[in-house]
């Protein structure tokens, strides 16, 4: 009978295995952080800066249905991923910053 337990245990203690596990964990953590940042909800001020618009222009674009948002009470909230997918409206001034 082949005893894979000893071989597997030895491999898991090796430098190669530890390096591989570190890389896998680091990639998973980076992915989770990236996902959390993209799904972050931001307010009108931050959304306007991200879209290179005034807050008033952003509110008008929302009223026209050009930019998706969610209302929380009377406040407008924007999902970062939704804004990253939006081209700046034609009446926006300046250039859009992608890193918000």
C-alpha cells in the first residue's frame, strides 16, 4: 500500500509549497479587496469628483437616467462599479479620474 500521507506532509513543509500557498492567499486577498472597493457605495461629492462633474450636473444626469444611483432616504448613493462603467455625460467638464 502506498502511504501518500508522509509524502504530502513532507511536500506541505517544503519551501515550494509554502511559496505557492502564500501566492494563492495573496491573490485571493487582493481579489477580495478589489471587489470590496468596486462595490463600495459613495456619496454625491465623491461620485461627482470621480466623474469629473459638479454635484449639480451629477444630480441632473441622475434625474435624466444617465447615471444609475440608489436612494437611501433623501440621499443619493452610487456604486463605484456603476460609475466606472459610465462614460462621462456630454456636458461634463474635464476628464474623468478612474481611481476615484
